[in-house]
C-alpha cells in the first residue's frame, strides 16, 4: 500500500540474458539532397512497377461521429444522438480533416474541400470554401471564393488555429431531419494570401501539392504559372511563368505537382487542356531570384529557376519497354519526392501483349542518374516497447548504462533509452541487416512526437531529436519499418500503475471501462493515418505494426512476486486492456493496408505472476527505488521501466516479429476500408461487457499533457499550468478534482486560443503518493469528457513520501518496502523490477586450515624443516585446495596459503604460525686456573660454561628458541688425564656437545726412604744417619 502526509504535486503521466547485437545504428543523414541532379547530367532513369487496381488516395475513409439534436421521430433532443458518417479523412498535428466529396471507389484522389472534424463531436465548415490539411504541420490552408475567382479556382489563407478565422460561430445546422452542431467559420477578404503588390493569389483547385514534411507547397496560380510557398512563413517564389497549361476552350489540364522536403527540387507532370500532349519538367529552385509581383506576371518572365524537360527521356524509356499511346502520358496523382533523389507516382499505360492492348495503372519511379536506393534499409519507430526501456544491454563505451550513447543523457537531456537488445536490434541481427536505424523513443506519442515535434532538443539525429515522421522522410527510401505505438497515447502503463494508487480493484465498473474503450477508439483514425503515412513517406516500405504483449498471468491460483502488487481482477483488467488496444491496432493496420504482428501472447508462460522461474520472466515488475541522478525532474526514469519487457521479453517479441513477417518478406495486404475498432466481440467483452455496472456515468477519457510527458514537474501548492485540449468550448470553466479520495483542488478555464488554464491549490489533507487529476468537462459535441492525468504528490523534494527518511536512504518510492531481498542485489523486492535468483546466495568463503607433517615439542618449536598441508571446507561442498607450503625459515613466522575459492566465487586463504629452530646452541667455557707448560693442572681447576643461541636476535625474542640447558661449573678436584664432555640444549630440542681436553695432577708425589740406622725408642737418632 502507498505511504501516508504532502505539499506539492509532481505532474507526470507515468508512461512510459541474451545476445548483444553488433548492429550499429546509422543516426546520420544517409543521402545527400542534390537539386541539380534533376536538371544536369544524365537523365533520370524510369522504373515501371506493377499494375494497381486503383491509385491510392491521400486520405482514408473513416467513420466520424455526427451529433444530432433530433430524435428519430423528428422531435428535439437535449442530449446528442450519435451517427457515424463516412468521410475521406486526413490526420495532421492540427487535427483530423474529413471530406464527403469523394467516395471509396472514386477516381479522384485529392478532395479539395475538407471540413475539420473534432473527436469532440463537432464539425467545422468554412462558409463558401473549404479546409485543406497540410501534412505533418500544425497549420492548415483555408479556401474561399471571395472576389469571385474564376471557375475552378479559389483564394487561400494559411491558418494556425481555428480561432484565427474572421468569424467563428457555434450553431446548429439543419440536414433534413438532422440538426448537427457545426462551428461556422468565415474568412475576411483581406486575410487572403497575397503577393508583394497586395494582389490576392488565385489558386487552381487540385493543382497544388505539399512536400512530404508539409513545409513547402507548389501550386499553379491562375494565368501566372507555378509558385513555391513556404507554409510557415508564407514566402512566395515564382518558379515558372512560361508554362500556363491549365485552362483552354473550356477544358482543364491534368496537372500533377511535387516538391521536395528541402524546397529545392520540384516536378510538374502535365497533360495539356486539349489532351494532345504531355510534359514532365524538373526544376532546380536554388537560384530562383524573381522578387516582383506575381499575379498577372508576363509570360516568359525570367525567374532564375533552372529547369529541364524529362518528357523525351521518359518517352524513350517507355518505348523501350513496349508501351503505347505515348502522346499524352503523365505521372498521375500521388507524385511525390522520396528523399531528394527519387520521385514516385503512378502512370496510366497502354501495352500490347499477344495482340491485346492492356490499359493499366502502374507505379513508376524516377531516380536521379546513378542513384542506387538502399536494398535492405530497416527503420524502427515507436515508443518504449520498441526502444527497449527497462531492458538495457551490458554497459560499455558504446552503450553507457546499457543504452545507446546519447539516449540516456541528462545534459543534453535525452531519455529515449534505446537498448541494443530491444526487439528491432535483435531482429536486425538475426536477419543479418546491417543498414539499420532505430529512432524509437521511450515516452513517444503520436500527435506530439510522431507527427509534430522532437521529444528532446539535442540538435542531432539521435532518437528523440526530431519527430519520428521526419526521421522516416530523412532515411527514405526504406525497405522495412517496424513500430509499436499508441500505448502512451492512451496511458497504457499509467493505467496499470494507477491501480497502485486506488488501494482496491481499479477500473472495476463497466462505465469506467467503456470510457477506456472510447479513449482507445478515439485514436483509431490517428493509427490509420500513421500507418499510411509511414508507408508513403518511407517509399512504400513493408510496414509491420506490433501490438502490445500481455504482461500478467491471470490464474488466481498462481501467486505474484512482491514487485507485482495486483489483485487477480486488476491483472485481468490489464490483460483485457492490452487485448482491446491490440484489436484496435489490428483493425487500423488492416484499414491502412499494412501487416499487424500479433505479440499479445508472445510472453505466454513468461508473464508476471505466471509461476515461471525467475530467469524465465519476460517482464519487469514495479521499479520504484529512489536513486535520482538528475534530481526530481529525473524521477520518471525510476518507474518508466516498470511493467516493460526485459531482455527475454524483447527476444520473444523479436522471434514473433520474424516469424509472422516471414523474415521481413511478407507483402502488404490490400487495405480493408470496412475495418473499424470493435464495439462487440471477445476483445470488447473482456474489457467492457464483463464488468459490473454501478460506477459513474460513462465519460470519454482524454489524457492531457503539461510539458514533456517523460519528465516529472513539481507543482507548488498554489499553481497555474497550461495544457492544450482542442475539443473544449472557449470561455468555459470546469472543476478540477484529485482522486482516489475525491478532493476539489481548483478550476480549469478554456482560453480563447484553446489552451486550458489550470489554477490549482493542493490541500494539506492530501497524502503523498499516486493520485489522478480529473477535469470533468463537456466537449464541443456536448458529451461528458473526463480529462485526466496521473500525478504524484510529494511532501518535499528531499523526502517525497514525508516519512522522515531522506530519499537517499529510502528503499522504495511508490510502495512500502518489503524488507526482503531474495536475489541479494541490494534492491528491496517490493520495487525490484527483476528478481532474478531467489535461491540463497553463498556469500561465505571457504575455511582453509593447515596441518604440518612433524610434531612440535611442548614449547611449540620444530627443530627440523617441515611441510604444511592445507585443507579447505565450504558450505557449498566444493572449494579449491591450496598447494602445500614448505616451512624452512628459522624463527617464528606466519605462513599463508594460496587462495581457496568455492563455486560462488568466494575465496579465502589459510594461515598458520610456526616456530622452527634447527640450529643447536653454542657452548663456551673458561677455567679458574691455567695449566703448566706441559698442559697439566697442578691445582684443581673449576670449569665455567656459557651457552648462547646463535640465531637469537636481541631485539626479537622470537627469532630463536633460546638456551634451555647449559652445564653448571665443574671443579675437577681429582687427578685425571681424561677429556671432559658437556652438553647444552635449546628450547627446540637441539643439543650441542663440547669436549674439553683435561690433565689434572694436584696430588704431590709420595717419597719413601730408609735409614742406615735405627732411631731410639723416642725416635731420635743420636748420630749421623744416611737416608736412602
């Protein structure tokens, strides 16, 4: 559950191991744009393609709701009744434009009178004229008949906003029994496009064309010739005043025009008004210099533009291919530049085959001489599911942080997060495609980032630096395009994360789910337009549109991990949401004539909550650890990887793409004009019909944008913000509420320019955490609409959830930590996107012990060299054994083993302290007397001994064992001539012996004598005595 307290609001649409591919994206301008190649050098070459049943239209047929305020019986209705009308429609950043002036089978390919069609349910009409959408631009061209231009002509004005019209009036228009809401617009004559002299330019209907990027227009002006117009600045350049083919004797010419994206090359293909001749002319517009008035300029006026007729060259090439009736050939409608060196279109041909003349419409291509289109170029477009958000590869210099360099940057900011293991990269690697570019970008939306503008201002060709439609034109021609998009447009991941905020089953009621379904259906026309424009702008590439995989298993008996805190009903809702979005994408692909790749069940058995082994889960769980290198504005990077495919997921998507596209060889199907988003059937029933009723009344859901969708914005307690919602009525005010606990927080007012001004005050009672802002309004058709955005309320920048724990120490951001880290990766499992290994991790090193092969004495000393034999024990049961260590150093030393490592990579060494003394002590002696010159002691000598250990260091008592036993002094008091042997012993048990030669004669000699006479009794001699 979310943490409880608050003060500020962070606005954020919470949007959005295998092989590292060696494919390197190009990210560069892949072809030059030389204008002179068309008018200089060898003539362009003509390629004649296959026959087509009918020339593709620039628009597509769609059913748009008309809101009628009359009942079927003719009575007035206060609430609108909805009827669908088929219109040939074009979607641009300025909105959807529809025309009923042509039918699906009509041969006319460019209707000249559109009305603006709002998904808000109201139509727009220009009185006395029409509206012309400009491809890939926010502005459009309005036409009128003020001043009574000649038959078949009109005046025009470029308009940036509907409210720029001279008058803008909401009212009811009667259509028989119908009463429709229509916004009537009118132009004032002085608003018409005029030349430098103030003359209004008179345009021939249908004789105009826009560059693929919409920045340039070429048109034929009445009785003047061809002009180039910059659609943004309205600068006008006269191209050719000598060629005035359109109207003669009541007949119109067939004029088809094209201009390149840079406005430097143009092409005109004309069959004259008498239908007797045809001309194809190429123009180099770099040197155009005429600056005078344009209206009624003299024929033949020098413009400075260079030109060359291609008619003779094309005619010769047609003859070479055995085509007939060459007097009035033309490159028909849909003529357009692909890049700067190729023009494509269609041609009506006649050819005799086996005596039978066949008249067919064929695709044709003109190439600048020497130009070789790329044979295998593959372009990947899309959002985070295409870019690889949440599936980084292995980080290195090419892929910092695992993403392509420059796509995970704070300065300049770029968070496209293009991964080298995303499914486009893996597909390119598998199919051996070297000419590969991915410009997919996390957070990409259709209107904001595909059609109209870059996501990031990096000034380069990195993903996100330009709109994806512009990238398509830059890299054209392309052979293959893959894309996944519209998840962000309907808040796919945000709706899943919204369930975290509610604390109960989210989107429980049918009324809520019908709003979600309508939100998806409202994107259908945009989907069709996107797929068609990608195919056209890429040069008729094979376009493979992927849906979205189901992320969760829905078996209630299979538990979810801590990073997937959803109930069974919420998981079923997420699965049905993907299913209905995919069904709508599939229908749009069928209507556009491109291939739908069904990845809905690509993760079967690998979803979250599927019970699969951790390494076999293909989807990230919740990511919400607080570790923000870029500060609060970088919070989105923490959660954007949540509930996105990981590396395994992208491998499974790549496998499915390759299989269903037949290795990128599957041809494009014929468009199915009857395809429409489902309002019944399995996908609709799973999302809507199966839910119980009982919620609030049905409201259309619109997600609004404030700034970049992939950056959090801090909103102060009192805050004003702007967001553009073109479907609301100017001047109206609406209440702004914060859910899940309904709290009114302010008002929203629709400004005259259509923007929505929000004035918000966040009460102190609102607790930090996920919330949703709701603006309950009515659209232009009178329908209830719920404009919403997911937000995160924070207590402070340093402590988002206000629990007293600084962000730097917080374990999890969006949810309470589980205080479990089963895979031991340092991330709490409640916010760990991948719990890869839940088995206990062995972090204990082996224990290494040493044993010597000799026994030390009681004092611990060894007196002979020995060897330490090491043993190693480990909990895992397996560890390396260090080699034995020889002990040869005298003294006390510590011996360390080689490292012992277990299977988990834990290593340790053993140590053993040993004392070795193999050197015996030395014995010195001295005598108390000295022998005579013959070596004899004549007195009893005392021999005194002194013993020392020769290894002993006075400063290191442990250097040797020391003397244990030394002989005591010996006094030799008996005569002897035998040597004296004594011994000394150290504490290691080493014994020293010394032998001392010794001759002692301390006893005087005995003298015996006799006398020659005998003494008296008293012992006296009384006379001389001889002794002998």
